[in-house]
């Protein structure tokens, strides 16, 4: 049919009336513009964006979608492959650019907004769009969709799984939705491994509480979870002996029980990381809720306690585990913003959104979009911007490098996007090399013993003399190409750029 844009008086239907009639359409159109805009406006930031994008690009360069590489000599299995697959597929379609690299995170955010609207039908039936609006306007989930990370895709898969459970449990959707839930949990496990099991624990605990756990034992669903979630693990463990010990020891035990990864393992680390994330990440909705409470606004009509119990369990059980874990990062709790927004929306379901509030919401959303658009200016001269670094060193290069090697220095893996080359990191002394996530790919002496391969060597100024001594000891002749002067701190972060004799044709 067609939309009648005229009222019974013959006047044009106002924008306000259109929004009331089509809230999901308006919400998703806004979310699409907000999520996709400015995705390619800034360069990749090290270390996370560079590392994730580099591993994804290695998939295309090796034409290997099973084993994950940091470069041609080193494996990298710190995360399962789903996010890498999504980035690699996007780049293969849209080309080597930041917009393509970040597209999967934007699409994951859009999926979360849509799913939160669907969840709102069960938990905030009067205004199902309200929790989705809260998620769209929450700074942490929104701005996270503009960074390359695995947590955005994980959040989308977990929200999909929980939406399927809610459909089966609260919306009369039938047991087939539980099969879909297990399939989605499998995709979540293929995204980040064990952290995906926390919402599984929520669902199991909730059904045990209500003596309904047997309903979760769906043979088809459990088989889908096992096949989707574990097949890749089985393949890579068979292909690379020793990888099972790495997964269990380094990626599970070390992250949960030790501070091996140096990620805020102090006793107060959880308060330092997660409290600010929620306080700032749920602005301005927490402030609105507090204002409503202080003003004495009537509480919303009582809702089924079973629903509140589920939402609080969804929020608090994983959060408790994150507090107890010794590895803590800001985006680990990204998936908990969905139940938080649902709880806030239930608290504010009777909030009168008058003209002033509507203007305030519009200005807030514009502010978030503006922050995203201004990010290139706000991050200008950032020493971890790989695009700026690549632009600065390209005039020095005598040709296209096949390898960029960082000597006792932080490797800028994002250079792979801009130079389409292998990125390595070498040490002065030989060090043990684990099967994955090695600190160095080799020693400088081992690298110098390799055949000429159009290599660049990059190091801090204070490492230059040790590098020159190592090159001379190998019988090779170094050739200095130039210096990169760090704009913010030129005294201690300069980089020296070298190649070796006969590596490139002389200019």
C-alpha cells in the first residue's frame, strides 16, 4: 500500500506523526546513517585496530581461511576467526580502506539496535523503540562501532542468541527458537571463545531457577552449537600440534586467573575500568532516570517479576565474572549495555518526552555523530595512527617493501592496510617463540641471515647503534632511508628507517 501523508483536514502529516506511526523505520534509518558515517575518516590506531585488521588481511594474502597469521612466519590465535572473516570479506568486496575494515563493526551495531527493538516488544511493550533508542544514543556502544574490535561482533551474536531465547520463553515463539538460540551461541563462541559462554550461563541459571532447564536440551540446537562453535577449533588443533595447550593455558586460564596479559589485574582494576564505562557509557539516560527519581515521578506500572529477574541476571551474572577475572578491558562489558538499556527503558517507559526532551535527544545524537566526525581532528598527530605514519614514510621508500620489520619496537600492524606488506617484529637476542602470540618473530641475526627481500627496518633512535652493530656483524651494509620525527614528542619517539644493500634497486 501507500502512506497517506495528509491528515483528515487536508494538511501534511507532521514529522512527529510519521515518527509515531513508523518508529522502527525512523530508528533504523537514523542508526544506519549514524553507524556508517565517517567509518573511513581516520586511520587505523595501534595496537588493536592494526592487529585485528592485519590478521584479517593475512587471510586474503595467504588465501587461508582456517589458520590465522600475524605474518608469513608467525601464527596468531588470540581470537577465533569470525570477526577476521567478516573483515576479510568486507575488504575483498570494498577494497583496502578503513571504511571496509570497520564495516563489520558498524553492521554488528545496527543488528544490535534492531534486536533491542525486538526485545523491547517483550520487556517494554508500550514503547519497544525506547531501549533501542537508548542503545543508539549510548556513547560506548556507538563509538565502539567505529573501532576495529571483536567485542562488537560478539555483542551482536550474543544479543541475537538472547533475543531467540526471549522469543521462545516470553513471546510464545515455540521451541525452534531455542535451536536458533544455540546456533547464535555457536557463532558467538566462534567470535571470542569462552566469554561467549557467560550468557549461556545466564540462560541455564534462569531456567534452573524456574525448574525448566530440561527445555534447553534441544538435540538439534546443541548439535548446531557444537558444529558451529567447535569445528574450527578442531581443525586448527589438528593442523597445529600444541595449539590446544595454548588455548587452554594462555587464552583461558591466564586471562581469568592471572595478570599475565597485564590488563588491569589490580584488586581495584574492575572499579577503575567498568564503573566509568557504565556511568559515561549510559549518558544521558542514567541522568534522565535519576532526574525522574528525584522529581518524584510515579514509578512505572509493575511488570512481571520474571522479566525483571531475567534482565537483572543477564546484566549482573556476567558482570560479576568480569569483576572477578584478572583480565579487564573497557569493551569486555560491551554486551551488557543491551540489558542495561532494557532495564532503563522499563524504568522510563512512562517518561513524557515533550518538545524540550525531543530536542535534547536530537542534539545528543548529533553530538555523538559530531564526535565521530571530528575524530580525525581530535586524534591528529597521534603517534599510533598507522595511516599518518605510512604517509610520512612513503616518500622515503625506494620501492614497494615486501616486509616492514620493527626492531625492538612496537610493530605497527596497520601498515599492512596501507603498504600491503608483511609486518614483523625482531629482537636483538634470540627469545623463545610460542606457537601463537609471540612477542617477537625472530632475532635480528636470524632475520639478517634470510635472503634479500626488499625489507625495511624501523627502530627508535636509541636502538640505532645496536642495530647498526648487528648489521655490520652479519656482513651486510645498512642504508639509511630517513627519519620519522614524532610530532608530539620529537625527543624520544623518533624512528630511524633503514634498508640493506641490494634489497632495493638504487635510486
